[in-house]
C-alpha cells in the first residue's frame, strides 16, 4: 500500500508536469491553482523533495493546463523525464486565503467530526472531478491496513465548519454517504 507523504505546511504544490511540449524542453503542467496561470505566478518552483529548483516562464495554454519553460530544461528528453514531477513553492509566497476559502494543503490531515464531536476520520485530499469540490476522508476505524475512504461534497451544507486552528472539519453528511462497500 502506497502512503501519501505527510503534508508540509511550509510548501504548497502548484501543479504537476504532465509531459513534454515540443522539442525545445518546454513542459505541459496540470495546474492545481484556481487560475491556471497561477502555477507560474509565485516565482521559482521546486520538486517535492526539494532537490531541484526551476525558474518558470509560462508560454501558453494546453488542453489540460498550461505550457511552460523551466530553467535548465532544454531538450524534449529532459522535459519528458520530469513527467509526474510535482512543483512546489514556499507557502509564504502565496497570498492569504480569502474568507471561506482554503488551500488544500491546509485541509489535508485535519480531523473530521460530526456535529456531536464524534470522530469520522481524516481529510486526505480535496479534488474536483468536474462537478465541484469533493473532500476525500479516510474513515476512522481499526488499523487493519484496509482504510476506507469516502468522498463528501465540499459544500457549506455538508461541511459547515472548517476550524484550521483547532485542526477540525465538521461535517453533516447526507444519509448513507459514510457507508462503504466491503
């Protein structure tokens, strides 16, 4: 079972290289930013392990994101070798989130409770598959290596409270939403 690396609160992932674009070392990037151009708006990016750092210049839009030139990447082969590489920036380069907006990195790892304070699980991701944001929750239960996850709509009705300071997300899931298949 592959485990997700522990979220680093000092860095935020802006996107991932999805492949090469052309023959001169440009890459396509799937952005994880609200505005696709945001992936290049906060200065140099670095790999998840911090071993490589790239200046970034956006060069256009692609079907699934943006195209960019990364400093030091000059050939198609170098660009293709970066496929799957997540690109990070230090958190302090980003603006503060607006009221009732959150960075996904701030939500991952938060305890999920119902309104009575009973633990439901932990936030492992927030994703948008096209119909709105969904919060992926690893359900609390026995540590038998078979953790079950559910997706909850990340709406005000289902997620009325996010308390970053307390590290708690309060949810009111629709009936049957927390049931999983065996």
